């Protein structure tokens, strides 16, 4: 190799390493926004059957929505939903026409996502979930509360149910650890050193006592089947596992069969004795 070619190769290598280092720095400093795909989204208008919720966080407000079409007194079962990455719960709420009478739906947008403000993180999302649940217990004291998490939100759901008692826990396309999921997407990044938002569901699941159902997509190239299987194989209590025919990772919450599975499992669940915090 000539000296000129060597200098060119050396410069190219230095540029590549510099770019990689810059990306690692971005991931380290902005990983919450990257992980949650935090961004503002177009307004989604909801019907008069929804009430709004908010609480203050550093940087603004976390906002949520509660669907109870027949009023508070008629609500028997309430799904508390934790969304996937970058998902606006207002858009997901468009599928609620599949809920039968007596069922409601409650969800918040993560910090920085859609109309919520602030910096997203694992710690923040679990804290917001706890605060939202306290509000729902006071607002709907007679309703049975069922926690539903989808993809990223399964990590939030599991940690919430490890802290409080609920009638049931339902996980849609769950994973054992966000670290393991991310390793496949970012193979050249030292994630074991950089990743703070690990969502170690495998560890947190040891504290879960709720009756549990897992819904898997028929085709999933985001959360691979082995990630879900590792979690369900280690689950501390009996767990029902169902695959939603014709679904993939992205469309599963927009399918009628998914909601029928959620409702059916909720109706067969029994509320345990409340856990003292």
C-alpha cells in the first residue's frame, strides 16, 4: 500500500470511529428519548366518552385519558394500558368499540411522547404509572383494575404489578430484558455499559402474583419469540399464552381478536386481597 493510500485509509478509519463514538455519546445522553421514540404527534380527537387526566412532572405535564362510556357508576372492569414505543394512546383508543358494556380503558402518554411533556425514562414511566393508578383507584373504587402492557409497556406493567395488586396482568409481545432486545438492533454498541433503561422484566417478574396472560404476534421481527419465551418460561405463576392469528408486532392492538382475548381473560380473573404498600 502506498503512503497516500495508507493516509486515506487511516483518515477513513478515524472518521468511522469518530462517527461511532458520536453515536455512542448520543445514545448515552439521549437514550430515553431514543428508546421511547419521544416526539410530538398530531392531535387525535376523542369522543365525549373520555375524561382527561394530568399530573405535573419536571418540564411540563403527563397527560392521560379514561374511557368510561356509561359513566363512573357503570364501570365494572378497567384496563390500565401501557403503550409501546412511540405509541400515542389516543390513537390506540380508536379500537375501543370492541369493548363490551361495563369495560373501560385508561392510559397515559409517556413523558415526551405525543402530548405529554418531560424527559422519558424507565424510572419516570414507572413512577407515572403508580401515580396514575392511585388516581384511578380513587376515581373508580368499585371497578376491577386490569393492567395491560404492550411491547415497551410490558416492562412498565410488570413493575407496576410487582408493587400493587390487580385483578389481572396481560402482556402483549413482552420481552425478558430491553438490554437483550436492543443488543440485536445495535450490535456494535457496548449497551451493557451505556444502557440505563434496561427494563429487566425477567427480574421484576419474580414479584408478580397476579393472574397473567401473554399475547404473542403471529409474526414478530421486533421482539423475537425467544425473548418472550424466556420470560414466560421463568414466570413465577401459571401463565396463559395465546398467539393472535394474522397479527404482527405493529398491528396487534388494532385487531379485534386481541381485544376479545383481553376481555375474556379479564372476565375469568379474580381480584386478590389488596397488598399493603
